[in-house]
């Protein structure tokens, strides 16, 4: 096995012998460097809620369980409706009676009005008939309101999904008695997703002013984002501001609770940049292979700054225009293989 120092000499020999190709070397160039604040964001469902009972009763049907997919409008729970149906029937009977009373009052009023015109009925009789008609109309309005309320309570015994989604939790069991306001099922929709991230206080104003951020997955895939929403207050425990970004066109591979990377641009400047692969690391050493005026490789120590998008900023040790090895380890490996018998 050859040493690092021996390998360096072999690299020089291979280069002079023409074994190293021109495309093994790249030129260090100056270019724009955008520094980012890297944060961890969490994917959330825009529509996530807990459906509660709107009336009291005993649970008699639960068609879905945790992890089941539900379409909007599907029945997700049904309560025993004996009491609500009885109240509805009573209210409907009262409405029929009120309608009959109103018919009688209208006929009586029409008769008295006709008699008054002929001078047969008195004004008092006319006033009484008119008041009776108004009271009958009021009783019918009251009865109709009672029917609407009873019908609503009856409808509440059938609980339907407010949107298409996935059931995440079931809070009741069959046969359990529930009252109005009791939670039944929880769930969320995958059709609309967003990213939530907490921004440190010192960067919040810049992020709010620039309104630029990039969201990506661990595999490097960049997600398309939409509208940004900045919360106008800081978390008193962490002193961070919350930012939410809508995700456009989720492709079915994103789920609430997943971690994503959020890059918020902070500043842009000119910098000397090299590919990250060009940096040679050995212990505390950070160096690159540089071609000198005689096209001989020289190992030169460099000082590295920021890392952005697979490129490194060189703070010292290298000038723009110098050629460096694109992959020093590969060059070193080629050198070692060239010494094999």
C-alpha cells in the first residue's frame, strides 16, 4: 500500500506521462454565492379536524376505522334516532294542526270582512277575526321552526365526512352513549398540504420581507410551494416565528408529519467556488490538487467557507482561473493502480 506522499509523486509522474486526462481537471471560478438559513420543516394537512356529535344518542354504526380512506359525504357514524324521530313526528303533527287552524282563521276573517262591508258585522268582530288570523299565522311559523329544528336534530344522527381523507383516530365504540360535542372521529385530507417551519427571531424580518424559500426532500427533490403565511407573533418559549407555505400539486408521496428541508436565502455575494468533490480531506487537512505553470500537480492547502448546492467557497489558498483536480481521490486511485505490477 502506498503512502499519501508516495501517491503525490506518482500523480506527478502519471500526469507527465500523459495518463491523466484533461477532463480530470476543472477551473476555479468566481460566481454568485447565496447563503441560506437551513431549517427543518414539517408537512401538515390543510384540512385536518375532529368530527363531533351534534346531538345525543347511542352509537349504532361506525363503518370506518383508523387508516381507512373516506370520501366526502360518506356516512362515518350513525346514532340511534328513536328520540329525535319522535320529536320530529310531534313537530310535524303540530305543524299540520297549525296549518288547519290557519285555514279556519282565514275563512273566518274573509266572512267577517264581507259582513262588515255590508254593515252586518261590527268593527269589534272584524278586529277579533283579524287578530285570530295573525295568531294563527304566528302559530304556524312557530310550528314550522320546530319542524326544521327537529329535522336538523334527526339529520345530526347521521354523521358524514366533511371532506375526502384518511381516518387517523376513532374516539368512540359501538354501543357507546354520546352527548352533543363529544368527539367521534379524527382525520385529515391529503389533497391539500403545506409546510410549517419555525424561523429564528433574528431572521424573521428578512424572511418576511424577501418571501423566498426553497423546500426540498432528503433525496434532493425540490417541492413547488405557493402562498406564504407569516404568523404575526413569536413563540414565547422558543422566540421563533412560524411560517407556513402551501405545497402545490402533491404527488401522493408526501404525508403529514414528514420532515423536509427549508432553505431561506439570507445574502448573496461574489465568491471563489469549486466543486465539493474537488476537496481532499485527510485528518485536519483541507487541500486541492493544483496544476502549476509546468502542468505539474501540487497539493495546496485551502481554507473553506460556505457550502451551497454542491459547491464550496474558497476563502484562501486558491486563485480564480487555476486548474484543480475534479476528484482528487480518483486521481490518487489511478496513481496507485498505475504502480501495480
